[in-house]
C-alpha cells in the first residue's frame, strides 16, 4: 500500500508517518528528512538544497525527484509492504513525476490523505518543537517538555536539536509556499477518487485512527 500525506508545515505529516510506519509496516519516505541528511553530510545535493531550505522556499523539482527516484530503488523499500510519501509531492511537476515513477517501478498509489490544520496554530506548533539528538523523540517548549528537564524520556540522552527552519519567519514562508505550490495538488488528486481529508487538530491518536479508516482494506 502506497500513500501520500499532504498538508501544511506542522500539520502532523511526520508524526503520523512515523506511527503508520511502525503499525502498518510501511516505509516513511520524507523528502524533508532526506534533504536535511544531505545538507548535514555536505553532499552536492545538500549544498544545492540548503539555500531554499533555509529560506523556507522549495528545493527544485529536479533535485527532489532525483532523490525520491533513488530512494525507491533501495532494497528496504522493495522489501516493505509500501511507502508513505511525507512531504512529497509538493508541486504539480513533482506529482506528474511521481505518477511516472510509480508506473516505471510497477507500484500503485492507494490513497492521498490531506491533514488539515488551523493555520494560526501551526507557527506555534512548529517553532516550539525540538527533538532528542540521539533517538529522535519529539518535544515542544510549551506542550511537551521532557519529564526531567534536559533528559530525554525515551533514551536518557541530554542532547537535543532544533531544525534551522523552525523559526516563526521561515515557517510563514513555508506556509506561503504550501498555499502557492502544494495546496493545488488537492484538486489534482480529487479527480483520482483516492483523496481523503482528516482533521489534523484532533489529538494525535485520533488523527491516526481517522487516517487508518481512510486507507483501503489490505488484501
Ligand atoms: P519538511 O521537513 O517536509 O517540512 P514541512 O512540510 O514544513 O513539515 P514539518 O516537518 O514542519 O511538519 P509536519 O507536517 O511533518 O508536522 P510534524 O509531524 O513534525 O520540509 C522542510 C523543507 O525541505 C521545505 O521547506 C523545503 O525547503 C524542503 N523540501 C522538503 N520536501 C520538499 C519537496 N518535496 N519539494 C521541495 N522542497 C522540499 O508536527 C509538528 C509539531 O506538531 C510537532 O511538535 C508534533 O509533535 C506536533 N503535532 C503533530 N500532530 C499534532 C496533533 N494532532 N496535536 C498536537 N500536536 C501535534
């Protein structure tokens, strides 16, 4: 089963993709994570992507499609029961390229889930978040602090990190890019009959349940 999670920054795409990965045996394919890893590793792709990411704009279709194409050929994807596209596609060009990639790789798209959210809450959600540098557990300045200050609840690490683009100004730019380039994809997928909308302002577990109900029954 291959699904796309669409939604503005902070809607909960990554949160839900990680839960579904664990519960449904799918692979989370986050273009944001892949691009950040490339930036951190200092690869050519990372160097080319960094400027757009720092400003909250979109990385070029050519770079992103190349990264996804390569990732879909990896063995763990072939062995898994499907993929969750998290943050991809984000433009009409990427959506068309994804159709071609899926056909070429003999894969099919089963569902597109839009996680809807109240915009004024998103800047707060995103600009307050941080994660454990070791295990990746997510925290928030106001909504979810570690039980012992400065110590990860899950692995005990004392190192945390914040994304460079998680400041209020850049989040607003990311929202602008979402409205301009990504929201129109909702119409693109509406015509396929595979589009579902869920309320991303509900509690995390409820959002997961609503997404699972939108997914087709497994054979
Ligand atoms: P990317 O990493 O994809 O960032 P994004 O789309 O802005 O999304 P986020 O990761 O910020 O939010 P999310 O929806 O995953 O929310 P999360 O689950 O973390 O992209 C970053 C950059 O990379 C882009 O700006 C662009 O430059 C580039 N890029 C990436 N893909 C690209 C592409 N395809 N084309 C071109 N450029 C690309 O949740 C956020 C917070 O809210 C967390 O603290 C979480 O705990 C909390 N939360 C989640 N759900 C709930 C809930 N239901 N209730 C309460 N809190 C919740």
